[in-house]
């Protein structure tokens, strides 16, 4: 038995050990239940801030006084509600 044979047998032993560890790992993976991720819900506050941002963008884009007035009215109405809380 030469050095090449010893090296081949060593590599084969390592391969068999790897295959056994893969079987244990696969068993662990199969037993774990899948986790469902909850998505973020849209709240009235986020809807209001989104609407406010859209009004601001529209006022900046068009430059119309009516759009700017609507944005400022919504902004002051929102800040007034925040103070009442």
C-alpha cells in the first residue's frame, strides 16, 4: 500500500463523513416549520402622510395657487389634529 492509496482512502473517509453530516443537516432542516412574515399594515396616519406628500408634489409640479392652498390647508388641518391629541 503506497502513499497514493493512503491518500485516496483518507479522502474517501472524509467524503463519507461529509455525507453523514449532510444527512443530519437535512433532517434538521425538514423539521423546522416555515415562518410567515407579516407585512406592514397601512394605518390612517401613513395614508394621511402619503396624501400630504402627494399634494405637496402636485403643488410643486403645477405651481398653481389652488394646489398650494389645498396642500397648506391639509398641512394645517393635520397639525391642528396633532395638537388636540
